[in-house]
C-alpha cells in the first residue's frame, strides 16, 4: 500500500513538474488613434517563464523583437487598420502556451466634416450624404420634418414651393459637425419639355443642348449626387464635351434666374 501511494505521488509530482504554463490574464484588444500606441499585458504561472510577443497580419506571423516581458507597448505602423497580437509563454522545460488574441484597431480620431448634395424633380428633393469620417447622420429638411434612420441617400417631398434651410448633423466618436444649405424652391418652375432639346441622347463624346430661354448655368450630376461637370453657357445653346465622363445615367440640370429644369442624360 505504501509503495502504491508513493508511485501515485511520484506520477502526480512529475505531472506538476512538466505541466504547461497557465495564463491567468490575457491581453485585451484596443482601438488607438493613428500615431498612438496600445499597452498590452499578460500574466502566467509556471517555472522560469519567458514571453514572446507575436504580430499577426493576414497569414503572416512575426516575432516582435526584444520583447521578453509581461507587458508590451505596441505602436501600429502608419496605414495599418488592424493587427492581431498574441503572447507565447514558455517555461524552463520548453513547454509553451499561447494567449488569446488581442485585436488592435487604428482610428483616425478625426472629427466628422458634414456635407451633402441634392438633385430635384418638381418638389421632390433627393439628398446624398457626402460627409467625411461620419458614422451617423441626422437630416433636418427645413419644413419641420427630420430623418434619424442614419441613411446616406433619401428623397423628400415638400408641400409648397418656398425657401427651406436644410441641415445635416454628422457624428462620430470624436465630435459632431453641422452643415446648413439654402434650398430655394421658388425658382424651380420646370421649362416645358418641348422648349428644351438634348441630342444625341444616349450620347458618347458630346451632347448638344438647346433651349428657348437663356441657359445661365449647366450642371451634370451622377446617380450618387456628385457633380461631374459644370458650365456657364450664357446662351440658348450649348455643346457639352463628355470626354472623361464615365458611361452611366446622369441628371442634366439647366437654370437661369427664372427657371430650373432637369433632364436625364445617358452616356455610353
């Protein structure tokens, strides 16, 4: 009986002697601003422990040189959006264990810059958010109605032709920006279709525009609401050079001090 107990104790002692290190505290992920560093730490129990921090990007794993410590100050390279850091803990017997992964994310930490564009058809206005660094947007249409669904493109119908002050609030974790633009519907009476001709349409290299009224201002918008071309013909006719304009569907908007009109133009 004594011999059996001694054998069991020896086996248990051998198992304890050669057990892998045990990590008691894993490093935690962080989000850091561009140019800043993340502070990581690990804790483990075992004999003669050594620590090797590893950087994992995609399928590549790289040792972080000179880091044999329970803590690490990690500074992501410029332009790196995310990286995974783990720590390998090894004891004096050569047994090792890996910590849980810590995801390090890089944020610009810049406040948003609010902006938007719009196109119109009669009294329906279609707005497109063009803000920079915005995570959330809140629309104020100027007629007492709002939209807080965090949508980047939406249309709104106004009941009467008036002057409206449209606001867009843009938010992220580092601030808020507000832009206000004047929407003048008093001068948006459409020119009759028979008074305006666009040819050829579809077009490829150029398009001719002719109106019975003076064309003071001409703009071309893509389906995202971005202006790709602008002219001031100051004439009843204009020839638009489409060189460099990608194929697609566009809104051609012509205006003078009395009226504005919009026509669809297809570029092949």
